[in-house]
C-alpha cells in the first residue's frame, strides 16, 4: 500500500496548497497594482496564443483557396490524370479513394466493433488478455503511419498475402491504421449504455449475446457510427502509408476494383505538389480545397449524427 | 384439505402455516384467516408448497462477507418481504434467488438453495434458464429505450414463446394494470412515461415471459406514494398466480403487502472492519409487526433503531 | 399463468421438477465469443506483425553493417557508392524539426488550453473547440503544401539580415512551424481536459483570497494539471517524430552530416520518415541492402515513438488516478 505521501490525491492537494500559499503571500503583500498589470499581460498572451492558432488555420485554408481558385471548377473533378496541367484532374484519384475507403469501411465495422464488444462485455477487465489487448491498441495508435505502410509492403503486398500493389492492399493497411480509433470510440459508446439495461434484459432470461445484440448495441450505434465516420475521414487524408505501397501516382486509368492498381486523393495532390510548374501548384491547392471540403462535410455529418441520435439516459 | 382444494377456495388471503407453533392470526381482529393446518405441522402432506428453501446461505464479495447463514423457506403464492436497515444484505440475498450475483465476478455463494426441491446452484443448472422462471423488478425502473410494445415483446420474442405477440403484450399490460393507460400509445418510447408507469411497465415486461416467481428489489423506493399504492395493489393481485419476494426498506409497506417477513440486521466483526447481514427473525408478518420474538426486531419495527 | 382470477384444478400443473438445465447447448454463443475474441486479438497480431516486419530485416541489416557504425556514425548515404550507414544525421534531422515544432506548439497550445479552461465563456468554447478539431483533422499533405508555398516565402520575406542568410526552399523552420501548427490541437485539448478536471474547489479557494485569474491559472491550476500537460506534450512529440509528409515536402531530403547544424532553422535536413518515404518506393527489392536499411531506420523510429508512448501512458495514468 502506497504511503500517504505518495498518494496522488495528497500530492495534488499539496501542490495546490503550495500555490494557494503563494497566492496568499502575494495578496498580503502590497502589490495589488502589479497584479492587475500582470493579469492583463498574461491574459493578452493567452489571447495571442489563441490568435496565432486561429491565424495559422485561417492562412492555411485561405491560402489554398486563393491559390487554387483558378482551378476550382468541374474540370478538376472530371479530368483524369495527365502530365499536362490543363488536362489534369482528380477523377482517377477520387475513384481510387472511393474504392479504398469502401473496403476500409467494410473491414473496420465488424473488426472494430467486435473488438470493442469483446473488451467491454466479455473479457474480465483485469484479465491478462484484456490488458494485453488494451496496451496493444494504445501502442498501435501511436505508431507512425509510414510504418503501417512498411507493414503493408512487407506482408500484404508481398508474401505471405502477396496481393501486390492494389486497392485491397491499401484498404487493409489503412484498416489496421485506423482500427484503434474505431475500437476506442466504440468502447466508449458501449460503455455509456447503463448496466441497468443489461440487468433488465438478463433478468428476463436473455443470454449475454441476446442482450448485447438487441439492447446494448442498438443503443450504442449512434456513437459507433460517429467513430466509424471519423476513422474513415482520417483514412481518406493519409498519404504516408500509401507511399511504400507503390501507389503509382501516374495512373492513366480509373481504378476498377479491389485488385486493380490505384491512386488516391492525397497521393495525387502530393504528386502535384512535387511538380515544379506553377500550374501544378494551383492544381495542388485546388485539390486540397476539395479534400478539405470533403473532410469537413464528413466530420460535420458525424457530429450531427451523434447529436441527433445520441441516447440520453 | 388437499392443496388443490385450498387453491380453489375463494379466499382473499392465502393459507398460512404458522411457524414455531404460534397461534394463528385468527386471533388478530383486523385479519380473518382460515387456518387449515395444525400448529407445528412440518411434514404434514398438506403442508404449503415451498418455492425456495435456503439452508445456511452465505454470500461474499471477494472474500468480504455480505450476508451470512440465511436459512428460510419461501412459500408459494405468498408475498415474502425482506426488511432491515441499509447494508444488511437484503439486495444481495434476493439476487441469489435468480442468480443475478453470477454477474459479479467476485461473488461467491455457499450453502444450499433449493428451488422447488432442485439445487439452484447445481452443476448442470443454467442461470439463463433460472431467470426465465424467476423474474426480477429493480429499484430504479429500467425500461429499454424502445417503445412500450417492444419493451414487453422483447422477452417473449427472445425466448421464442408461442402465441400471438399482440395478445401476449396486451395480456401482460393488463395484468400489470397498465393497459388502459398505454393502449393507444404502444409505439411511444418508454422513456416518456412517468416513473410509476415505467415501473409497471417493467413489471409487465417481467410478466410477459410467464415466470413462476417475481423478485422485487425495492420496487417503489424511487416512486411517488400514489404509484407506490398502485404497485402494492398489483402485488396483492399477482400473488394469486405467482410467488413474490420483495425487498423493502419501508416497514409499513412490508406490513401492508406481505404474508411473511424476514428481518435482517447488520453484524460487525470484532475490529469493525467488515460488516454483513444476518436473519434475526422470520415469521408471519403479523407476528413480526405486533409481537416479535426478538427484541432487536421489536426495536426496528417500532422505529427505535433504523 | 393465464390472466384469469382463478386457477381451475385441471390447470394446476402437478408439482413437477422445474427444468433448470439449458434448453440447448447454445453453441452459437461460444462461436460468437471466439469470433469477438479474434477481433480483439487482431490488435495483438498487428503489433506482432509490425515488430516482425521490422526486426527481421533489421537483424539481417546488422549482420552486414556493424551496429555502432549505424547508431553512432554520421556518414549517411545508403544509396550512394560507397554507401554510408551512419544514421545520426537523419535522427538529428527528425529531432531538430520536432524541437522547433515544440518551440511553436507548446506556448501556443498551452496558451490556448489555459484560455479555454480558465478564461473562455461557454459560447467561446463552443466555437473554439470545434475549430481546434478542424485543425486536428487537416491532412498532413495540406500542411506540407502550406509550409512550402506560404510559410517558406513568408519566412524568406521577413528574415532579418542580422541572422545571416535566409532559408532556402527547404528548411527546418518551415517544416518545424507546420508540424508545430499540426500538433497544437493535441497539446491544447489534452491539456485542457487535464485542467478542466482540476476540482473547482481548488480554484475557488484561491479566488476567495482575491487572487487574479492569472495567478490562479499559473499557480493553482497549472501545477495541479501538470501530469496531464506533460502527457499531452509527450503525445505531441511522438506525433511529430513520426510525421512524414510535412518534412518530405518542406524540410527537404538532404541529410546534414554536421549534427548540430541540423538544429539551424535555415538548414534543410533529412528526417527519418522522409528517408523511408523516398527510398521505400514500390520497386525496392526485398532483401537488398537498401531494403534492410529502410527497415532498420524504421525500427529506430518505432522504438523512439514506442518509448514516448509508454512514457505518456504513465503520465496519463497519474493524472487520471486522482479524479477517477
């Protein structure tokens, strides 16, 4: 048993007490005017910090809007890949992203929700298995995304799965990348269903799975859906994991299926960024705006979904 | 008199078997009861049927005792009340009757618990099956966040009971004295109902799966007096079909509705580190409240200690 | 149990043994249990796969390149002839960008956090927090582009001459600033959570003594929330270490052998992630020395972020303990 001195509550209280003591000492000395000045300076610095963050965001979006404005037209979306800026567009990339993300969605829902259900409803919280899985999930969430790309290169594109550089490879890789997000959010959604609901169901003679399937999960679905959408929007924006997967950025065809070669939105934009010509810079900016619009729309939808359907207990 | 004949009697109060050879309640002016049995008639073939027989039941959570050495019998078609101050393990005890304590990993139950003569904790016993037969209503009403209809229909559907679902739902709601209030609002969300209605909904939900016993863990403590009264009336009706065990911290309620009452007290160990509950007295409700054998019971029911 | 008031004798079941055994063996439930366990186990499988994918080539790598030459050498050029395998230049490149990112992100992030937690009213919070979420959701390729086409020219424009020559197209300054902007939401939201969790009683005691907000924020709330704040910074560091696109686009791809010069904001550098991204293209041959080098570098990166993550978990646990 930790001694009282090591108890975090005591540590916190004593830190706060020390602070309060300092405050009192300052109060009782005669520096009230200095205080007001200090307070104003401090508050201004804080506002400055907030302003800088907001300005950064504003400049990022604004600059892209300004630079990309000349190409923000329908051609951007309907043109396929081309070495000539005037003929280049996002069509192949959009189709590629749609293919990739469709499969990611298909994978992350059962895998992520399944893992969340297992951890919340079946595994005893103290068991070795539960804790191992949890530690793993936490660590996976912190692994740099490019390393997932290397994983995809090593085991999915090449042996043992040997899928090559196709849509499915990208989908599996991105699934593994965003799975921790889905698991985390789903667990929270499931956890927010009160135990009394489970008790009520079990007391009627329902089995554990029947309780989960008919009472717990339906109530948790709004939260889970929000998490899935957030995970998908993260997956859409990821470039680094796709680079080792040999995604040819100069595909001249539209990706046609899970086993076809592909390009994706962020990859296409990256390719344009790398080009020296100014016209490609314009395209890159326009592409970024398209991607931002898509992501903001998805995230807003996810938040609306949660607010509209969230179960209040 | 055979038991079957006894059951077909048009009595408003059930027969009771006097415990410990006490004189029957017939002497008490407010309740007229026909006693069918001789005092001390254990072993008599016409003895009242027992639903539960508890022999030295003790429950502990992770080694810490919660309730010790409970040995009582619960009888069919009676309302049996468990009363006592808080912390005396009444809830723990009632949850052993439908194996809800199984849901707590650290809980351990020792002793023998017979349900209609069968060991409820036997090796082949399935807790899910147990809970079909022994239903429970909880302290805080816990309807599902669905419509009234879906709440009631969930049990029968999941248990694959036979019959027209609409009929089953209506019958359960009628039985819980809720039908008239909700018959036009079956598709409304249960969360929109008042507390008293929600609790009756939970009772109806429990009835829909046709249990044998209904356990009620402080069913009225979260409700207003009018709803409480409605549910108490309901209990008196329901005991004709079912057997009811109720935990209540409200003594007057126990006196009003129950046929038999068990009084539990808290015990502390030598250095006051742990506390658990124990049955002090278990008897006819009338006796417990008017002429208890144990002075501790007397103190509690007269309000001297709480 | 019909809904009649009386039970006719014929309807009373003979007192039979209640059926307490399971009606069916319920194999379905067991199957479901194992399916769900497999889903959870996938995370363990993924970690194992990542570790194996990194370890095997790394071990082979160290069979060909002495480990100390790798870890302590400064001659980095695995694709050149003759190849150099001293990894320090790119490690320092990564560290440099991360450091400059923190120089920007810590004051801005903490400032925003304190503001949100102690100063902002509910309406302001309702606007500000979603904006921070937007910032957090912006793809890194957009940050990289921003660094290249906006930040870099601006820096070049306002660069004071007394600091020497201005940065070129690629610079640590541009990359660091962009990464800094990217990690501000991490620091801001985790720190703000931590500060909000400080009990109101502690603040009120100080206010009751007449303390100004500044004092309460700095002397009471900040110290009390310290472990959560530290956790947020560690998380941000971990994120910055692993960032690829921004460094690739804005910080350049030229490793600098002079380790200390890596920290010069006007210099271009090569980060570990940039090296991996440019070298591990689709046509890299499994088993070639280049392939193994890529994975050895990835191994170093993985270990660095893993260490950061484990450290931050420690701090998060400490601050959670008190309030839960």
